[in-house]
C-alpha cells in the first residue's frame, strides 16, 4: 500500500492527496496516518510544501466526512426508527439511544465533532449521527476542518521528521491499525452477544 500511495502522490500531487484523504474517510482501510505521513516525507524531500499539503489534505478529509453526514441527513431521524426497531440487536441500540444521541448533538455537537477528529476509530463514524441529528452544515464543516487540520498537521509533521524513512512509518502504523480494528470488532461482537433490550 505504501508504494501505491507514494506513486499516487508523485503523480497526483496535492489533488492526489485530496482524493486519497477523501477516499480514506469513505473507505476506512486506507489510513490517513500513512497518506499524510508520506506527504510530510515529500515535504522533507522538497517535493511538496507543508501549508498546501495540510490545506488539500484537510479539504479531502472534510469532503469524505460530508459524504457520511449527507447519508445521515438524507436518511433522517424518523426514517431510521423502523430500522432500529427491527435490527436493534445488530446495531446494539434501542430507539431511546438514538433520541439521546440526537439531543446530545443539539446541545454539544460542535465540540464533539472537533474532539472525535483525534480518535482513529470514530473520527469518520461520528459524521453519520451528526447528519441524522440535524446538526447544521456550517458548524459541522468548521469543526471537522479545525480538528482535522490539527490531526493532519501532527501526521505530516511526523512524516517530515522521519524524512525518507517511510518504511518506519508503515512498520508502526500498520500493526497499530490492525490492532485497533481487531479491538473494535471484538468489542462489537461482545456487545451483540450480551445485548438485551432494557424493557426485557
């Protein structure tokens, strides 16, 4: 995957960074840590500049998150209810949970979106309930961009420090990503097995 991303960056430049970061938020297995890390390495080699890298990368992150926000917004709060009532076990939630999330977003949506941009597992998933809860678009865009530009700056900065040693980045990010995925799946399966409606 590293060679693919390097070739794409060399060929596509900042537009390539934008597309990769947008795709990473739609198809999570493409890790932003590697994309922005390699972008930082390109800066260290003199092939890119840091500010455009951050702006294009963060614009891609924001675009990818708008995809899930729009799905949530179009699906809507009310139309989600029959789905929850039918598949509550597999979603490990009840309609009361959805109502609490909606209320929570109306009260605290902005800072929640901002904080979740620093959490590898949830920074994309949080966009779906934000859309379903009816969070206004401009605050969603602003908090998504603000949190993402900081996170992307950390990743690009790490790549810049590593310089040409991109293999070190891939060596540590890969196992960490796998471990997080395994933990997330394990937690989900545990929730499914132990889930019981509160009314039972």
